[in-house]
């Protein structure tokens, strides 16, 4: 039975459970449940604190886990990323009072950096040969500068509003970009059939979320132009219609481009243009 770690709370928890449900797996009905078994898929799910998941997976007690890239790196655990999941995206940046340091990373030499992600920041500084002290704080790191604990902070930055409200500004290049990922113990058997099946299911969900199915009718003489607009993944399906000189075309197209493609198809004479959602797929 495949043993999988899933975040039990926070911004990772809901989207992770939703993706697993879309992939055909049973999920818990109550937030108090810490473990459920999905006998139909031969999978056992453990709901754990997101920061601990990499540790459990690295120990070998659990086969794979869903967590954040930031939490994986910050843990220093002997685990590796095997699939990016596209949600819970965030960017880590340095910030400080205006005029404290410049945009060059070398300006952090001799400074103290406060952060909730000591592992990430310490590794980033060491990788770039920066001699700076790192102070670990749990949350609300913006106040560290005001209270004199540090000259610089390193934290998740989305819009930057909270930093500006604290009188701070972002400096330098991003430390890293994070998102939800699937992880396994470093060196584990990557070809294990149950793991590969699990990954294929999640990849199917990712594709289904990214593409829509498009169907339309067009004149035979416009088919090449139409196919150029909707090449599909391999090639589109083309079927003759009862009315001579017309064909029906079906192809997967990127969801974010669907409206533009529909406009372009209409302009070349295509009609009965439809899009439908894709709930699951295997490529």
C-alpha cells in the first residue's frame, strides 16, 4: 500500500485535497482525521503538519508527500522534488528600510537577517558567499527591523503591501520561487509502479486544468488553416459531416487561449464552435 503525506492545514491543505479528489482518491471528511485508507486505490493518506512532511518522507516511513518547495528546502531533509503541482505559488525576497542596503547581494555582508525560513536563507547566503547572521522568527518578521533584532528580513512577498505598511522595501533579486510539489526520499526507486501511477494521475489533473476540448465544423478548403490554429497534442481528430464539403474537428487547446482561438476560427469560416472542460486525462 502506498503511504502518502498530505498537508493537514494552511494554504496547501485545501488545494492538495481538491487535486487528490480530482485524481480519483478518497479524502477525509473532517479536519480532525489524521489518517484515512483508500482501499480501492491501495493508498493510505496521513495528514501532517506541512513543515514536517519532508522529514517523514526522508525517514522512509512514508513513500511520498505533498508539501511546499520552500518547506522542503528549509527542512534540509534528505528528500527531493519529483513533480510541481502549480498551486500555492510564492516568491521569497529580502526587504529592509529604504537606504539600509543596496540591490547587490554583497551589501548583506555583516548584516543580520530575520526570517521564518532559516534553512532557505542560510543556504542562499552561503551559496553566494555572503557572511551574514540569520535569526529565526516564527511569523510577523516585519517587526524585527523596527525592534532592532535585524537590519534585513527575508519573507514571502506577494503584492508587497504589508512591507510598505511596515515602511520597508524589497531589495535584490528573489531568493526563490516556491509552489506545491510532490516529494520522495532522495535515492528512492523512481520507477515503483504505484508511485508512477500516482504521478500520472496528478499529471492528468494538471493537464485537464490547463486545456479544454474544442469542437467545430469547417469547410474542407479551410481545414489546413483551422488545423494550424488547433494542432492538438498529437493532431486533431477530423471527421466528415453529412453535408459534403464540411468536416468536424476536435482538438485540445490551452484554456487561456480558447477565446482567441474561437475568434480566429470563426474568422476563417468555422461554425458550431464549442469548448468543454476536461475532467481527467492520460497523455
